[in-house]
């Protein structure tokens, strides 16, 4: 049975795509995650997440033009699908519901 739940990096990638807009590629996605979270995420983890998200139908990709700057290689560009946007809305709502009333509990917890 395929895994449908999203992991942290998959969530971060989807949100980065939301911020960056359509037609972006892995390097800006990685930079956006690092900038917004302060976490260092391996480039390989972003590639794996993008592949899984595409398999789940949450992102689409296309191969760009090959460039001399990249040694004749092309970049793979990604964009959110409507299903990816829905997944983000649903995940956010689930987290908001889980956090309802928990803020005070966290504040009371020993440090």
C-alpha cells in the first residue's frame, strides 16, 4: 500500500513551491526551505521528496532547455497541482485543529 501521508521535507517542499510560484527547480526550493526553517536539508532529500510528490500527483514537472552553463544538461522545473494545494490546505487545517488549546500546555511544560 503506498504511503499517502506527507513527511516534513515533503511539506516543506510543497510550501516552498507555494512561495516560489510555478516553474521553479530544486536549488531555489532548497534555499527557501533553509531560509524559512533554519534547517539544513540535504539536496538529495529534496530530490526524493519531489519525486514522491510527483508520484502522488501533488506536483508536476517539466524538463527545461539544456544550457551551456550546466554543461548541456537541462533543469527539471516543478509546480504545484490543484491536488497539491488541497493537500496543503487540508494539512494546515489538521495542524490548526490539533494545536487548538495546546499552546498553554506547551507554555506550562518544563524547559
